[in-house]
C-alpha cells in the first residue's frame, strides 16, 4: 500500500534521511524507534507530504505521492502529533468537524453525527462544547485521534502520541491505539513505549542517523538484538 524507495531528505548540511527503503502492507502495524534526531519525524512528514523529499520516491497504492492531490492524500493518510495540534480557538466538536465540512467531504449534519458517535465511543461526549485548554493532555490526544478518524483514513502516521503525557493518560491513549489497530487499520507509530511496541507491532524498525539499521519482529529487536547500535540504544532507554 505504501512504498518508500531511496528516500533522502536534507536540510542544508544536515542529512535527516539517508536512503530509506520501506514497504508497508495493508493492515500492518509498524513501530519506529531510534535516538533523538535520527529522522523518525522527518520520515513521517515526508510520507505525508509535509516535507518534500530531496530525492527518492514515495508511492501510495502504486502512485507517486507528489502526483496525488494534497487534500486527497491527507484524507487517506492521517497524521497525529505529540503536540495534538488542535485549534485552540475552536470547541472540541468544531475541531473534529471543521476539516471534513470545509473540504466538503460531508454535510454539517453528517460530520456532527459521526463526530458525536466517535466522542461517545471514547467517552468524551461531555467535552464536545469545551475548548482544548479545558481538557487534559490525554483527552486532547484522544480528540486529535478522533479528528483523524472522522476522515476514515486508510493509514495512520502517529508521532510520539504519548510523549507529552503523564502515565495515567499514556495508558488511555495506548489502549485507544490498540482498539483502532484491532479494526484493521494500517499504522506507523513512532514511540518510546517499548512495552507497547513489543505487543502492538508486526514489525519494529530501528533508525539511526537517517538510516534504517535493523527491522524485525519484536523478539528479534527486544529479546535477542544482535546489532551493536540497537543494543546500546535499548540499554540507554531501559535505564
Ligand atoms: N525543518 C528542519 N530544518 C532543519 N533541520 C531539521 C528540520 N527538521 C528536522 N531537522 C533535522 O533533521 C534531523 C532529524 O530530525 P527529526 O525531527 O526527524 O528527528 P526525530 O528522530 O524525530 O527526533 P526526536 O526523537 O527528537 O523527535 C535532526 O538533525 C533535525 O535537527
Ligand atoms: Mg520526532
């Protein structure tokens, strides 16, 4: 469904991505790990056209993403950030419905109906009329996830969804991601939650200095890591 070929992304002197190759099948759950600055966010941002690759090819369903209309691609490929990126001046219900209404993907009635259904499922209906500043971090992140889901994406790119949360909220958000994954969603998640990674992922990718160094099942990554850089990364985050 998604194919990344020889992807390079430079920012001036810095090579953030140095020849990345990756294929993602429909329904796959991929976790990306790696030290700060290794290019994890840049990779997700290139896939979603938030950054233009310096060279290389990204294909979605066989078509180069640069040839796909941005609105169309953003509807198929949802992105969720550590910092939620909610509109602070809009209520929760408006945050969720503004994009589909603006893009004329749904009527206002349809959008509200769907939004309330999702808010119900996530036990957040009572927050519909509130503003982002009135919600906890975990609630805000769950709203950000609903805002992606309402567009019925085919794949979700999720960048450190729990990075800004305290432990209680982390659990809620991880549980929600697991529920979404059980419905068959294709997901690429950047996270440092190694316990979650080990039961969630079909495949784990370890990046360092703009390259994919190792990829494999969670056992190969966590139980018997052979690569020295991976071993040293894991020992650092485990202490
Ligand atoms: N817009 C930008 N302009 C210049 N340099 C950038 C830009 N975005 C990222 N970089 C650089 O590219 C490299 C990769 O950054 P990236 O944000 O992808 O890392 P990351 O793996 O997501 O790190 P973290 O775990 O800290 O989020 C870093 O050296 C970063 O400083
Ligand atoms: Mg990042």
